[in-house]
């Protein structure tokens, strides 16, 4: 069992890492448990508590509280403990501290816990690997051997206690366990295989008179059979995800909310349920019926519309604060606002601690795939909805957006509902997949639409200010020397050139436009017109995904099989120690390059490389390779990575406002002759410094009432610290920082 007292932090020899943070969306509520005061809600981005009277009052997130961002179920048990079924173990909050149970503690499967239930004085966990029961000292995997053949299922989707039995929904039908008998005896179990094996049951509802199940429909347990009350089996894109028994009858959550009239006849229930959303759960609490308003499809848990509450007048939507969608694309900090593209919620923007998103009713043509964001002249940004042109947003700087202005530039007019302001422009097509800007110049990387692969495509550029109406345009295609018309990524070098990565395995190319982007006559191409660099040129792979300038003036190139550094005269050199797909790169304020990979994050400081994966950091790998991005936020001293599940924010202290952070003197430190190491750069408060070796082994812990009173003579519990580089975790005034120190002997 794991009991993390502090957020996980990564110690790097080449840079300072203060903290890892992860931001995902809690707008999709997967399940909820009502209490007398409010609802505990399990979401795709953590757990929150909604007080019926006061609103949102508590939240628990990854990695500071939970072992994973995705929470399938939540339970507050009879002793007040809060259990959270997550994608990486079962977490319990007790007496102010979290404990996590994993496969090492009897939780079967890969770590995905789907449901948690209290029954018969036990806590039960259903997972992707079976069933486990907790008696107070640990979990026992209720497999076929332990139950003497009584329980044979490999996956558990739902649990419910009723009539002194535990009901279990599995991939092979429903089981029941007599809670008054021993679970280690086969006769205590019953498998309702013939009646339920093909019903696809995902949940239960118990009433004083009946036991119901739901999933591919709604079913009632009758003597000798499970009676079908609602059949969704002929609708593969639909699923019943919740069931409630109200004074008005049985109510089901599916494509909207439906009430049973009689037999198999149902009707839509309640006015005003958010259109185009899947109802995700049902629960009664605070005198109301509550429902989760999810996305358009029940399998898409990336975002939701919020919580819906049924009042006599109809459904009222309660918006859930925070990141509007988990699947993020390019982040950019512009005029103090964090903008981010998304897969389902258009352009997202954070003003202080408040998020909003732009969609069709704000003037953005489409919300599905908004990949790029770039700075524009004045208080404005550029963005693009895939297949819907290039959009300019003048931002009034407030979350309401009441005074914002949006204009979309298109190669040919687009038909959207509601209509949006649009203007035809000499773009090559309506797919703008990447943007790079400098001052009044915007470069637009385009690709053909999949249904029209022969349409014009390539690189476009515009110069001017949309607010002044003085935009001038130019384009570059294969006829002008471009190696391919399908562009994946761009990097402006600041010296009159731009790096271009092409889709697929088409490599990369460099355009020297001589400082005159609208004029082709002085253009030059490297390696040559209509040619690109690839593996034959020294790159690890011809699949080029990302670029970044390094502090020496070269260019780091992320590929599908590692990282390369390009320098004038030397060409491409592979960076040793960085492997796999390098999806995005950003340079921090100290010149360290942070690389987002499929399996790890790398920090590259010259020839020094440190990697962070699941073994030494909170990093969660995802399999999306394209359309990942990175940015440096100098005001906060943090690197931001996008991903399919949310945004990583890694505080490095490099070049951050306020400077420096903890500093040790002298460096390097030579112990002996009464010399001591002193500390500066931290708040004037009690301070503790924990020292670790480069392999993470604990060396020493030194505390003092203030930084001025702190010192270390190099001694450890086992003697004297050996010469070498050490990591120091400095805690003062509630702030935890990580830096390095050197000892010489």
C-alpha cells in the first residue's frame, strides 16, 4: 500500500524541479453518491463534493491526492472514509491522509478499479481483473481458487448489496454472494449465467420491492428470469448508465432521461435536459433528482456539460468549474491569459483561476479539433478549427467574453449553424493545423482534407493587423519549392527563417525567406527546393514531430524515434539517451530543453539528459503522438505540455519571476576544518532540507528555525557524505523546492 504524504516530485541533476501538477477536466461525472449535505462526484479529472446549498466545496486531484486522474466510482462508507475507484488503484481518505491500494495489496488486474461498495462489513472493489474484498487489514482477491470455484469472472463492472447478498455484474453475467456465509465456500455463490450472460449489465438499483439492473437496457429480477423493461441492445451507440426509482416511477439515464410509463413503454422525462448529451448517472439527494450531463457519446468521457438537477420547472444545469475538456492541444500564454486548443470544446482560455471555452455561439465555427494557438497584434490571438478556416479573436480580457470579437478567414465560405462572421482570404484550404507568429507576421501550416486529398495545400503567411484591416497574404506550395503540401509543425528561428515538418514520414525542410515573407524572389530552401531531411540525412526517423531552438542557437528536432540537434555546418547529431517519439519540446528560462515523449519526459541540458517516467514521477504516458505541444510560462517558471488526458505543468524555477530559489554556499562544498554549508533564497521561516543521492537514496535531513540558522557540516547518520552531486528538497513556509548541491572530498 502507498501512502504519499507529498506530491510526487522529480529530482533532476541538470535543472531544478519544484513540483509536478496536472490539470484535467472534471466536467464529465461518471458516478455520484448522495449524502445528507451534498453529492460526492467521481469524474474523469478527479473527485469533487457539491454541497446542495453552498455549491462546490471540496476537490481531490491527481497527483496531489489521488493515484490517477480518472475516477470511476466514489463511496463514503459508514465510518466516514472516502473511497475512490481510480485508473491506478483504490484510494481511501481517512483521518486527513490518503492510502492507495494496488495490485501489491490484493487489488486484481492492471490497476483499473471500476466500482467500490460497502457490504456485509467488508469493502468490495470491482476491477478489470476481478473482485477483491477488504476486511480491515487488507484486500483478498476473490478468484476461482479462493472461492473454491464459486466466483469465476475476470472483470467486475457493478456491485450492490441487497437482501443480505452482494450482487456482482461481470463480463459473463451476474453473480450473487450470500453475505451470511463464507466467501471461501462455493455454495455461498450463485451464477445467473443463463438469465444474464448476454445482457451487458453495468449497474444495479435496489428498491424495497425489486432488484433492477441496467446496461444494454433496463431489467427487473423476477422469479426465474430477468424481465426486459427497456431494450437498448439494437442501439450499439447507446447505453443505459443510470437508474432511479422516484415518486413518479422508474427513471433511466441514456440518450437523455426517460421515465417508464408501463411495461416497456417509456417517455422523455423533464424539460430542458441539455441537448446532444448522454445522461451518465442518476441519484436522488437534497430533495431533487440529479443526473450527469455527459458528452454526445457514452464512451467519450473527455468532457461533459455538467450536473443536471430536476426541479418542478424542469432540468437546471450546474456548470462544473475548471478545464472544460481533458483532450488538450497547443497551449500559449498571451497577455497573461493561458489559451489552449482542445478536441471537443473549441478554444479554452483561463483568466486567473476561471476557465471558459469558445464555440459556435461565440463566433468560433467548430469545437471538435482546435489545434493551434498563436499571438496576434494587440490584445488578440490566432486559432483555427480544423476544416473551418483561420480565426482571429480580439479578447476583451474577461471570462464573460461579452465584448470579444471573432472573425474567421476561409479559402471558401463555410456553412455552420449558428452562422459566424467570416471573410474569404487566399488561404490554400480550410485546414490550418499549426501556426507560428512574430509581431504582425503569421505563418500557417496546412494539410489537405482527407476527403479531398488533391486540394491545394502547403504553407501560407499573412502580414498585418486584422483590427486595422490591412492583411497581406502569400502562399508556398510544391511549385515554390516546398517538399510536401501536408505540414505538421512549424518553428520560426527569428533570423528570417522557418523550419517545416511534414506529415507522415516526409521529414523536414528549412525556408530562408530573407526577412521578406511576402516575396518569393529571395527565398532559399534547405536541403534544396522540393527536398527534405530524413533518416538519410542523419535524423533518427523521417517522422518529424516537433522543433525547438536550443540555447546555443541550434535547433532540436523531435522525431518518431528520438531527438536530434541541428547546428550550422555540422548538420544533425542524435542526442543520446532520448528515445521513442518526441512529440513536443520547449526551452525553460535556463536553457534546458523539456521533451514530451510517448513513455517519458526528458530534460536535456547540453549533453546531460534526465528522464522522468512512471517510476520516478507522476507522468502518465498516452498513445497520442501527433498534435501534442509544449510551452514555457516564464511568469510561473513552468513548462506546460498538452496531452489527450489534460495538461502537465512542471515548475522548474528556471528563469522564474523572483529569481533563483534556494541557494547553497559555498559550491562546491568541501567539508572539514569546521566549514559548513549555508542556505539562502528561501522565506524567513522554519526550514527543513532533505538531501538525496542521485539514485534517490536518502542521505540526511537538517532542520533549523530560519534559513540564517541553517547549516550542514556534511555529516550523515552513517558517517560523512561522499563527494558528488546531491539533490536537496527544501521546505519552508509551506513551499517545497528542489535544487542541487555539490560536495567534494
